[in-house]
């Protein structure tokens, strides 16, 4: 049966003060599978962290759970966070944030005398491929949906599309024009904190300075005295995208690269060049998708969630959801941080062989006193196991 892995350290996310922080999916998954949780609050939203932590503490008392099942700590991440990861009683880590910080935690955990798993969600550009038939039939509609997805939450979603690919023709040119007009009309908005805003402006300036980049669209600038980010899009061709690795680095905010290919072969080459992603999206007609079979197989290897004719910024908490992907999207491609399968990160299997029934955990006893569904000889059953069988 699956047993709790042990004390779990959860790091509050910079971009999600609620959903991926103190009371988010990592904490819920760890508690639901029987593990105590210590949360390292994010330095940029300490007040929100305390409010949520107090609600959890009250729930712990109301549920009759041990007082130490949940704790919250504040302090510098490079000091408090590293200390928590290296503590000998820590058994796993949940993290959502930058590749630099996630990799530092992963390396610290691996360097312990007893290494532990780090389930880190880090960076993703969530590429979108728009095929010729889709451009011809509904290019303007796709442009509107893409604008909404790129700028949702001021571009601060980990599933925000940051790379958009299409093969050059009149329809792709029209799409770029429609997307540019939609993006220019987006009002600047306040980003979550000054650190995210400063990073966005710095990375945006570096991208705009790239000699191969061409400006496509820029919304009205935000108030320079506030932490506002304006929507921006740049153009580049596939050979330049492949040549310049900085194009494949996440720019966290309302920004997207529009990448133009000469033909379908270059679209496939661009897909092969991708690092690991949380999502990959293809817009196409039935004929497009039949011709794109090889592209789809590439994207299956590159991303944890592949979408057809949609946009990746909606993440449903369901048994079917996979919010994970190959490195550097996450540190462990086998797991998700959203959906019911997220529970599997914080359990470990234990086999009980030839145990007397009275020594077994109650769910494994022959009499099945709780009436649980169990797998017996390969079949699900609630039945008790007859004595002597």
C-alpha cells in the first residue's frame, strides 16, 4: 500500500499568493496523504501567507489533528529555504518558481547524505503552433484568443504562451497584424510585485536588443512609478530562434515571440529545438492535423500537456490533468502538481509479505473492516479475503 513519505517542505509561489502557496496544491496534496507540512512563505506576500496559515491552523485544531502537522516560516529563501531542505527529517520538497531557485533547491537536496525528491515546477514558454488551414479559416479568432491568453493576469501564469509559430504566407501575415492590433489595445496593469516587474522589464529590454528581433506590437506603457507591465510582442524567424538560446528563456509577463518558419519542415525543426514544456498547443483543421502527425509526436515528447485548438492558461483540477513536463518545466517528468495525481508525489509504496493479519495495516487485513476497494488477484473488490486463502 502507499504510505506517507514524511515531512514535506513547501515553498510559496511568487506569482500565486493563494493557489500555489501556503494553502495551495502542494500543501493540500501533502496533508491529504498524511504528511506534516512546513511552508516557507514567499517574501513578497507575507501578510497573505499569514492569513492563509491562520485559517489552516484553525482547521487543524477543528479537525483534531496534531498541532505540529502544519507550520509556516518566514525569512530569506537562500537561508531559511536551504536549511529546511537540508534538515535530516525533511523527506520531500514542493516548489513553484524560477529555474534558478528550483535548480538550487534540487542540487541542495541531491547533495544531502540522504538525498530526497524535489518536485519543482520552474519555467515554460508553452509554444503555440498555428497551421495553415486554421489561419485561413479563423486567424482573427485565434489572434483574439491568443491575446487574452498572453495577457491574462498580466502574463504571470506559468502556462502563458510565450512562443507562437507559423509558416510564412499571406494568412500568417494577416494573423500577425490582427494579433498586433489586439495586443496594442491591452491596457497596462499592475504586476504582483516589484521584483516580477523589474525582471520583466530587464528581460524585455534584452530581447528587444537582439539584432534578429523585430518589433511587432507594444501596448501603451505603464506608469513608470508603479509596478505596471505593458503587453509586447516581437518577431523572429526560425533560424534566428534556433541560433539564439536566449529566445527560449522565459520572459515572465505579457510578452510573446512570434516565430516565422519558411515551411512545415522548419516548424518541425523548431519543435525539436524546444526544451521541456508544461504545455504545447496546435491550432489546425482536420486536414492540418492529419499532416501534422509528426509534429504532434514531437510535442508529446516535449510537453506534459498537448492541446488542440485551445489555449493553455486554463488548468482544470481533475484526474485527467497533468501540470508537469520534461526538464526544465519540472525536475521530475513523472509527476503533476495539479490534479488528483498530484497526491502521488508525497507517498511511497510498501509491500507487506507473509504478515499475520493482525499485524497488517487495517486497509490490508483480510476482513477488510473498512469496506475499501482493493485489488485482489488483479481485480477490484470490496470483499473480504476468506481465511486460509
